[in-house]
């Protein structure tokens, strides 16, 4: 296929990029992403939505040949599934608590790719399995494809309104990453991308429901299936990424889609991940909640310093100044998934408890009398300068006290954002906390060491076997 087309340039990149194109920065950042993604997948394997997805796969596909059950499942060390189903359930686990990384333009980049790569690494015959450096390169290919596609649309830079981004670009990234790891030829790589485009997309209306984690699971699974179909001779439109007048390809997902070729020089390539790090979450909720949390904690500290203690009865009104974003403006959330997508809940829970954690979103915490009282005092404002954009937004939490005093906390950049990245110690603490209830300590330590030295791993399937 012609490299002069946009699709052709992507295919050439996927097929020809080499490990020596990876800079130290890209390696370092992507290994942090893999570590975090495994951790949130492990803790996600304890959730109700994961149980539903896993039971479904076991019951509906119970007749699968035992020879196809080769891929590991998060938190189930004695269980194997077929590679597509393992990619699916592990992808669901990653997003089960909305605890996974987020990028700009807005998407969850790791969860759609890593489960597919882990699954496919175990299906390759032992005699020809890729090594750890191959795995790291394939992961970066999947991240790069997602990022490039997001940059072809200015509307993609803002908090989404129509399609959930990982269900769109994540499916493409999964196809690209697995095609690279399986060493598909150039034509097959192109068909894998084109097939994946026919399997992509999920509406934002399912945010804050049990169905939202399916978006990540499906992106990982369907991208992998697109690759497996292409490897078996399935064909599709090799102009899928080009803007062809009168015939929507990938442009169907973005109203202002303006694609550009993805160039790869012989000697070097600057991956988007080198220029734009990801955000890691400190607690399991939509990324926008992290601004509100830090602003609320600042306001809480001011209140304690002002009054000598925290007494919700001294608060007359709580003003939240946040961007306009309908699906995360939820005054009285009814479920843990709605709470993870509620500016109001996260601000009030932080004010009341001084922190947020996994248990903050349980039903017992969700319907507390004190919390309900605080929620009833919330007023939301949308300043014109506060954009629904993860690179530019801010949050303010203003407490108007009964005596008329006003105490205001503000957050422009939360800890974990790419401008204030988590330290290694913080990232390791998050990983160890997430993994501790699922894996023995020795396994956790071994996973950390394996990832630290991923480039030297002789067989990349050993990473999946640690789960």
C-alpha cells in the first residue's frame, strides 16, 4: 500500500519502527504506565462488574477448546481464557473503578492496550515468543497510534460529549500494538487498523454505569480480534484513516477530523509520550474529580484553621467552580459509579473525611446523613475561563459560612497530573496497595523487578504469568 496516504504512513510506522527508536524517556514513562495499569487491573478484579464479565465469558464460552485457554486473568492465578476473552475481562478490570491513567487529548491509553498484549504474549509458541523489549515497543506503538489519532481533532482535546475516547482510539491502539507484537506484514497491519475501525465506538451516555468498563474491555479485545482476523486474511479499506470526501472512515468519530501522515525517520522518532506524559490517579474516580478533591482539601484546611475544628453545621453554602461537563455534574449520585463521576460527591466526601479511598465509594459511605446534608448545600458555577480540558481546567471550592465568611480552596494542577507527576515512591505505594489483597508480597516484588528490567526479559509472556 502507498506510504503517501495517511493510512499508509501509519502502517509503515507500525511495521518499521524499531526498539532503538525508543528514547529513555519513552521507556521510563511507558514502564510506569504498565506498572500502574497492572495494579489497577488487579484491584479491579475484586469488583462486581469484573465478576459479571468473567462469569459471562466462562458460561457462554464454556465449550472452548482447552488448547485455546492460554491467557492469564487478573487475580485468578489458576484460570486461563482464550486471548480475546482474557483481553476483554482484564480490560474490564482495569477500568472497573475508573482508576486507570488518563492522557491529553482525553483518553485512557494503557487499559485498551496492555491487556491485549499480555493475552497475546501467551498465545505465541514458546520457541518464537517476543522478548521484553519487543513488548515495550509494541506498547509504545499502541500508545502512539492513539495519541496521533486524537491529535487529528481539536474537539478531542476537551472532555468528550459523544464517544468515549478509549472505545474509539483504544481499539485502534490495541490493533496496532498486537499487530506489532505478532510481527504482521505491512498489508496485514493496514487491514488490522481498518477492521478495528469497524469494531470501535461507545457512547458517553453509559459513563457512570456498570457498562462503562466494558468500553475498555471491548477496545482491548476487539483490537486484538481485528489483528487476528487480519492475520488470517480478512481485508478492509486501506484508506480508513484518510479523509476521503463523501466516504467517512475513521473521520466518522470526529466532526473536525484532519489527519496527517505519521512519519518515521531511519534513525530516530520522537514519540508523543516523550512530549506529553500521562496523569496517574491517586484515588478511583474520573480524572476531573482530582482537581475538586485537592480544592476541597484546601478549603477544609482553611475551615479547620478558621474555626478550630470541622463542623459541617457551620457551612451555609458550598460553591463549586468547575467546567461545564454534564456527565460529571451529578448532585445526588445513587451508585458508586455515579459517585465516581460526581463533582458534588467528591468535594463533599473530601470535606467530610479529609481524604478519598476505595471505600469512599461504597454504599455505606454514599448515603451517610452528614454527606447528604453537605450535598444539599452545593451550588455549581461554571466560570467562562474554566475550560472542560484536562490541560487547562481548574477547580475552586468556596465555603460560605453561616457568619458570612468565605473560605476558598483552589486547584490548578493536582498531584499525579503530567505537570505534577507522581514520584516513584507514590506510584509504587499505589501499586502495592492495589495488588496487596490479590497477590502475595513475593509476587508483587517480583512484578516490580520484572517491570524495572523489562528490556532484558527474554520472554515477554513471563510478565503475564506473574498475574
